[in-house]
C-alpha cells in the first residue's frame, strides 16, 4: 500500500470508435470540452465535466448555485465540500468551473484529497469484428512527485468490456427514473487502475456494487476483455500489487492486460460450491474463510480456490481469468506521463506526435499532454477471442493514504 503520492488526474478525451476498419465505419467523437455531452455515458465515482452545467449524462464537477442534481460538489456528493476554487487546477489554474469550450472530463481531483477513483462507461455498444481505433488525450499534473521516479500515482486505464454476458449487476429500485444505475462497475483502486482485482489488503473498498449489497472489496472488472494502462506510479504490471503475473514494478510505463473476471459475484456464479454465499464478507484485513480472502487469493495466485471448507481453503488446479499481462513499455525519465510541476491544465499543452499502440491488431492512438516528448511504438496481439461487441471505458485512480 502506498503511503504518499496523490496526483491530480484530468483527462480531456477525444474518442473515435471506428469499428469495422476497412468497412463501413461508425465514428463516435466526444471531446468533453463543453457544458454537456451529446452521447449516452454512465459516470462512476468522481467522473465529471469541468465546464459542465449538469445537463446530459455526465455530471458537472461543480454544483451551480441552487442546483443539487447532476453535479459532484457540496454536502453528500462525491467531492464533498470542495468549493470551486479548491478544485485542482482547471484550464486557467484557478479551480473550477472551466469556461465552456475549455473543459475536460475529470476523473479524479487529487490536490490533497486522497483515495479517489472515477470512470466513464459507454451506454452504447459497438461491433468489434472489424477492429477498433481509439484516440484520446490525457492531462495529468499537480501531483506530489511520489514514487521511484517522482511521477506520482496512480494512473489511468482505457478498457473494453464484453457485453455479450448478462449485465454484471441488477438495477436497484427506482433506477429507471433516477438514471444512477450501471450494469458494470469500476475495478480495484491503486495500481489496478480500476481494471484488475487487487492483491493489497489496503486497497479494500467498502463501496457497494450498483444494485447489490456486495462490497466492491478487492474486485476487478467483471467480463473484462482488454485494457491499456497508463501507469505513472508503476504497479499496473506488478504481481505484488495486483493479479498473478507481470514483470514487476515499472514506473512511467504503458502496459496491456487481457481478459479477467475476478470478482466475488463472478466467482460464486462460476462455482457456488467452491465459493459459497455463506462465507462472511470480510474486510480489508481479509480474514480467514471470507469472501474478501477468496477474491484476494484467487487474484494473487491466478487459480480458483475451493472454500467449501472455509477454515481450510484449497487452491485448485483450474486457472482463473486473472487479467493476464500481455506486454508493456517503460518510458524514459525524459518522457514522463505527468507534469508534476504544472498547476493548471493549460500549462500542460504542447505539440506532440500521437503514439500508436496496436492492441489485438487494433490501433490505439494516445497523446500525452504533460511533457515535451512522445512515446515509442509497440504492437501486441493475444490469442483471446474478440467479443462480438464492446463497451468503452476510461478509469483513473490515485494513491490511497
């Protein structure tokens, strides 16, 4: 568990989903700079629009006077009592809101407020049979320069979910009218970057999965297919932090992880004898014979466990879908993913050639706007079959204190 290094995470995203490359293309473009989005998204935790006005499907970061819905500041909201001026940075460096046209999708705030995560998932799916091209730009700044190379924590991921499965979580009462429910949820915090499960006791979350009484705990994303992690701190590829494989701690790196489904609800659905519902929930200290321990052991070993005798659980010989590490590239210290010295998003702007990383023969263009260099080109493939369609999602997490 990291004991320092909070990082403001702001992402200004321009998304181009172009399924069927070489065939008829479907293009979805959203740069999130204005007061609202015209597309249907589900925001999770701290995700909000810095120039938002509370309309559309993504909340405003700052609640306007007299407004209490579709915004995240104020009593009982995700960002609590943070006032506009105390929000980190913004385009001009004076807090939020940003001017319309100069906004961004903010996933976490940082700036002294710790233990945050945020994500955005598409409410629409798209076919992946012909490939997928995604282009987005991120801004990361105003951190405390923690970690081995002083690039803060934790990072951001972009990943795909296979929607051919039944929804992961059922809608709670009233969801049809409140619009707050999502059938999917964020993965673990910290080095998991909201995608994988976690191996760290300190990363246990008591937040409930939507529509259930199940705590998020150590769970990773259910029915996950592939993720690209932009990892500042360095634990996305570290099996000492999450999952069971990877080259280890590698700060300032970009990595790809494959399919996974290590979450309590998935484990008990897979084999209710091995993962009986009678197990106590457990907590951040896991505890013997608990749901928390079962997820933690499955995540850290990459194998299913038999908890039919909770006092004497046994590791089975059956591999679990544990978000296997596929490949990664470490960046030079002259090309960090964040600009820790910047205090405003406008300061991080620059002219950078896009970096293209092929994932499952699907190109992803990523332009970091935090320094003055650009990333190398790498291409990765996997033998995992592609789902017929996918949901797109961005996730950001920052360090826990």
